[in-house]
């Protein structure tokens, strides 16, 4: 078997679907920094979610860093090592201590039965990895 097996491979739209967006970007000459497509996407997300504000981030690591800081999380955070390393890094970069607990083998998510036994006065939050979500979900 000589066929390559990719661990991750994005699902991409056809180039014909992308070109109109590229033309709008080229016309505006704004590639980043809250450009027209960025603003339009945020507004459509607000409308869809029924909320007043949405903030887009370049990746989930930056979003997690900001969320932890905004929520003023302190101390220890329960999470699983069965996640991308950025989850633990975001905790450490915010001066937090990750406390690892195992996953449930039936769904590869953090085992909820292990959370209670790992709670103590230092634990202020937990980060759950869900295999059906795009990234880590704070709880």
C-alpha cells in the first residue's frame, strides 16, 4: 500500500467559490486588522448566535489565552493531556497549573467521573476536550 494517509487534511471549497472573496480583499487592500470581510463575518455570527458581540481570533490558542485572562482564572485547571499541546501552554502562559486527568475510553473525552476526585481548593476551572468539537471547550 503506497497511498499516503494524512492525519489531518482540510476540506476546502472549490477555487471558483473562493475567487469572489479574494477579489473583495484585493479591492479593499485590507488583508488583516478588522477588514471588511472580518467585520461582515463577525456581524453575521452575532446575528446567527443572537448576541451583541463576537470577537474573532487567529487561532484557538490565542482565544483560550484571552478567555482565561478575561475570566481571571487563578490556580489549578483540570484538563486532559489528550489534547493539543497549546491547551497546556495557554494555561502555563497565564500562570496556571494544569492538573491532568485521564480520558473516557468510550469517547476520548475527559472522564467526568474523575473530575470530582481531583477537585481541591486550588482548582478554579476545567478545560474539556471534546472529540466532536473544533477545539477545546472551557467549562
